[in-house]
């Protein structure tokens, strides 16, 4: 056991081959903007491979995504990846957004179909003149410019996929259209993720699959979102947060422990790349990255 812990520690120190990326969402007001930038400032020195910014269905959210991505590009040395969906927009409108990203210097896009306008669980209706799904969107982006494109993946299957054949065929088509990597929906059961990787490899899909890790700031919120997205919440996880609704301090400690256990177990299974859903909060993600052996670098160290 001690030898095992040392082996793991050796992997997490020195020439650390662990890589991370962080996801943020565009802020809706000044207070949220301030919180977001505090988080970015705290997490940037960890030198993530990229930071992604989500995209909403409404026009104003779209603009906020663009503004956040542009500010990251202007004020930091981070590599921003802009999420983009097909929802409620014509091809011309989406193409315009893609070109505007290229023109301001964005080179990374997370290409998604997006959720139905009526909410998860209702039927998805593509815009009559729009991209119909993520495969179509990836192809469209590739025609415009040489972006690095990421797509979504689902270790527990997308709720609309009838079976694993449909799910894997869809991912394969996204790769064939030009996706360089995929980022997964969050999950809590590492065995399911490992089985998923085996299915992906057996299907001949060879792009990196970044596990999406969500530190649990609010168990209630995560449980409700899990139900919508088809993510299973193990009984042991619910048990860990039981009785803590009114105790944010303990909840935070438990959340850090749960997420650290999950990533350390993935490290033991050979995983070296992690994508964190930050919820625009730095503390838990920073702590987990620290445990992973990642330390802030100064601008001088970066330049050397
Ligand atoms: P797709 O890959 O197009 O597939 C969706 C489903 O439709 C799959 O089940 C697929 O099998 C099926 N399907 C696709 N095409 C066909 C076809 N021709 N025939 C039959 N079935 C088909 N949402 C946002 O609104 N904004 C975001 O910023 C955002 N970021 C995300 C980031 C990540 C990492 C993840 C995992 C999800 C994100 N989402 C976001 C949610 C995402 O938009 C939803 O999960 C959406 O329902 C599916 O998007 P997709 O790109 O996976 O779709």
C-alpha cells in the first residue's frame, strides 16, 4: 500500500505529465463578472492547456460568451476555447460567429448541437436553415478556418441515443468531420468511464477523451442536473452529502475530498488529462490541482 502511494506520488511530482483544462460560463452581471475574473486570476498560473467558455441559447448569452473569450485572449496568456451550438440560429449566423472568433484570434472551438429550446427531454428541432447537429457543425467550422475543435462525449450515453451503436457512431462521425478531442459529460462512477473508454477504443476512435470532473458545490443542484442528463449518482455519493444542506463549510471539505478521490483513482487508472467544470469558482479546483501536483508558475518561469 505504501509502495503504491509512493509510486503515485512519483508520478505527480517532478516531470508532471498531468494536464488540466477549465470550463467557465459567461457572467450575467457585474458581480458575477468579478467572481469569474477572480477565479481566472487564481487558476491561470496553474497553466491549463486551455480554458473553455460555455454558450447559451439566447442572443445576450452568446454575446457574453464572445466578450468573455475576447477578454481572456486580451488580458491573459491562456488559450480560450469558445463553445458554440447550433441552437436557434441559421448557418449564416453561426458562420458569422465562427469568422468573428477567428478574426479576434480564437483558435479553439467546442462544437455542440446544444439542447432543445424546450429543455432537456423535449425533441430537438434544428433551425430550418441551421446546422442540424454537432457533426454538421464540425464540418462547417472546418470549411471556414483551421480551428482546433473539441466535441462532447457521454460516458453514460446521451439521453437521445437509442443504444451504444448510435452513441459511438455519432462520436466517430464527429471525429471524421474533424474533431481533435472530446470532453465528457461529468460522471461520478469511474468504472463507467473506464468501460466507456474501452467501447470508444473498440470502435476505432482514437482521439483524446478528457474526463469532465465537477466538484460538487451544491449536491441538490448536481443531483437535479444529473437526472436531466442521465448521469448516475451513486448511493455512496448521496450519503456523503446527507445532512449537509445547511453546513456549507463541511460540504466544501467533503466536496474537495470526493473530487480528489475521483481524480486520484483516475490517475491510478492511467488518466493524465482532466477537464474541470469550475462553476466559475476557483477554490475546489485549485485544491484538486494542487493534489495532482500542479503548482502555479510565475510569468518569469513561464517565459524561461
Ligand atoms: P450531438 O453530438 O449532435 O448528438 C446529440 C444526440 O443526437 C446524440 O444522442 C446523437 O446520437 C443524436 N443524433 C445526432 N445526430 C443524429 C442524427 N442525424 N440521427 C439520429 N440521431 C442523431 N450545451 C449548451 O447549450 N452550451 C454549451 O456551452 C454546452 N457545453 C457542453 C460541454 C460539454 C463538454 C458537454 C458534454 C455538453 C455541453 N452542452 C452544452 C450540452 C450539449 O449541448 C447537449 O448535451 C446536447 O443535447 C447534445 O449536444 P452534442 O454536441 O453532444 O450533440
